[in-house]
C-alpha cells in the first residue's frame, strides 16, 4: 500500500505540472522560408461549433499515419452502415477512450462521435474542394525505422512496473485531472456552448491519462519529429509549380487536440530541421 500511495502522489504532482493552457484560438506559425502552419485546437470525438472552424487554408496535415487515415475513412463507412457501432464498442471497452466517451455523453454538445468528427470532416473537405487539396500524414508510416524505434521504446515504458500499477488509481487520477484542467481553460474571444468548457476538461484528462507513460525524452522526440514534418509539408507546398500561393505563401491547416497545442507550438517555433514530405 505504501508503494501504491507513493506512486499516486507522484502521479498527482506530475498532472498538476503537465496541464497546459487550454486555448480556443488557432496559433499561426510563420515558416522562416515562407508559408505558414495554422495549429487549430479541437476536442476529440466532439463536433466543434461552426464559428470556431478555420475557413481559409490551402492544405491539410493530420497527426496520423497513412494507415490511420485509411482506417479513419473505413470507420466512417462502417458507422454509416451501423450508426454508433464504434461508439458502443469504445464505451464497453473499459479503456481511457471509453472513459472519454462516457463523460462526453453526459454533456450537452454535438458528440461524442467515432470516428473523430473533426478529422474526418476536414479530410473529406480537403478531398472534395478545389479538385482535391493537398493532404499530408504527419505521423510516419510503418516502414520508417526511426519511428518504429520510438514506438518500441514507448511500448517498453507502458509495461514498466510503475506504469502498470498506476492503472489501479486511474479513476481517481482522471477526476483530479478534470478538476485541475478547469482552471487552465482560457476565456474564448467569443461565446461558446456552456458544456464545451466542461468537454475541454474531460479531453484534457483523457490526453494526460493516454500519454502518462511518455518520458520527457520520448515526448521531445515525438514533438520534434512532428514539427520537422510540418515544416516539410509547407516546403512541399512552396515547391509546387502548379499553384500560385501569393505573397504570404501556402497555409497548412494542422488540427491539434487542444491539450497538445502548446507543446507542439513550442517545438515548431524551435524547429530548424525540415523533413522531406510527400502528399497522400
């Protein structure tokens, strides 16, 4: 019991440090070589209000692998054939995703929904607008050895004793994270639905629980890789001979889960590398 309490104490302390600002406004990164990335904060499994959705952008970059984009499209088709099938499966799973959809279901908002409604909406919009807008998968594919090594090291962390035993306090930790997240929600510059703030706290609790086994080193490596690939996607757009982007260069929309935005934003500002990227 003493070891368990010590682990709980460390987990609570770590949560209080890790809850970032939960912002509603997009963050725009101006690439030093030209062009920009619009980091747009959204909530997973929630349909964001129309007035919060970005309207002007030239290309889409999603924080998923190419295989995950395929799965996203397949899940959309399956949900049309059997409405709510993935939501029911998640609710009964006993996982952190199940806890997320359970808590969101108690709120008055558009959601929860699976597949992620904002990602699939943006994906379909990009596919069907302007004859097909450029789309990039920001997470490397399964053939990327460096990324496979990163995933392997994260898997090792997930099965360490301290992380396995910490699952016993998940419900208590979840409740504490929700409570701590409330004070981190920033006041939006416009009116939002009453329960959207509560949903932000729920989604923050999910994010912290889902990635609690990530070490600072693994988090840094992930963020640096994503930042380099975002810059690579902007570079790919700049080099396009077919498009005239105008004086400001191309704008790349990157939907980012609200709780993750500050971390990715910091890495992008500090990023000096540009990874070569190809469109999907």
